[in-house]
C-alpha cells in the first residue's frame, strides 16, 4: 500500500465532505494529529478504523486502501477485504506471540546455564587463588627443610596437639626436634618439584616430588601437604617404587616426618 497516495486521497475526500481534520478526528475518536499523520503519509490508520473512515468519507474500503476511486464493477467487497486484513493481522499477532513465548523459553533455559557458567568461573577463580596460597606456603616449608631453617619450619606448621598417625609427633616442637635428629644422621633434603594441586571438597592439597640424599645415595618420595589458615595442617607421603634410600631405618625416619 502507498501511504502517501492513501493520505492524499483521505485529504481530498475529507475536504470534499467539508470536514476539518479536527472534525474528522472527533468522529473517529482519535486526535487531529493522527489524521494529519495519515494525510501526510507518515503512517496508516488502525485497521479497525477502515470501515468507519470509509463510511464518513463516502468511499469503499477498497478505494480507501487503493488511494483512488475505483469503477464499481472492479471493486472488491468491503467485508471480504476487512476479513482478509483481520485474518492477516491475527496471523501476525500469533507469530509475534509465538516469538515472545519462544524468547521467554530460551531465556528460562539460558539463565540457569549462565548462572552455572558464572558460578563455575567464580569457583575456578577462587580455587586458582587458593592454589597459589597453598603452593606459596608449601614451597616455603619444603625450602626451609632443604635449608635446615628450623624456625621457619616450626612457624609454618600448625600445632594440632594430637597425633593422627601414631608416629610419635604431635606438635611443632616435637616435629622440629625429630627433624634435627634426622638431619644429624646425615639426611639432606635437596630439592622439591611441584607435581599437582587438587581440591577434594573440604581441603586443598599440593604435592611435590621430594629429592633426598643420605650417605651419597639419592632417593625420592611423593609428599603432599594440606594448609589451613596459612599454615601446614597435615603432611603425607606416598611410595615410589625403586626410588627409596637403601637404608631402611633412615627411610622409616624420613617417612615419619611426612606423617603429620
């Protein structure tokens, strides 16, 4: 439909009936600004106004939408035109409603996914910083073992006041005293190499491969530590086949150090 052509036709018909824009607007219960927009081709009237507007202007709905007079024999029935427009409008409305419903469904589906994604990223970020904290504490602890810095070793251990593994070591002072005894026997901790860090739901643990020297022999063991409030809360060791120090008594002493 040609909006400008329809607008000019409305203007001509209105003037032909001796009506002002305000008078026509009053009859249709709309504003005179709305009539002005129709006549300037800015927009079309609401489809519900087609019938009353055509009756006021003395033209058919067919002529109104064509923007010109139409010979009688070629005119389409007004009711057929209005019914067709009504059906088309309903189809468009249904499509719009369907799009809105689909949009709402998609949003409902995406919100939980987005929430879970954000939550995962946030948790990962938290774990990342926690890992750095644990690694920092653990690294300082094993470095102190290697340097035989007993004061730092004691400061980094959390005194528990109990002995979980029944290895005779239950607090930081006992631990340092036993460490000194092991060192005095000729055991040296040479190096620690980071292995992995994990979270089991309650604790963060970091593990290393610890290089140990005794009487010219080199041995290795996996050691892991949990931290709490910036201190080592527990120590564990695990066996590496064929990598232990040959002296069994010394090896047992070393294992006791990592059952805290």
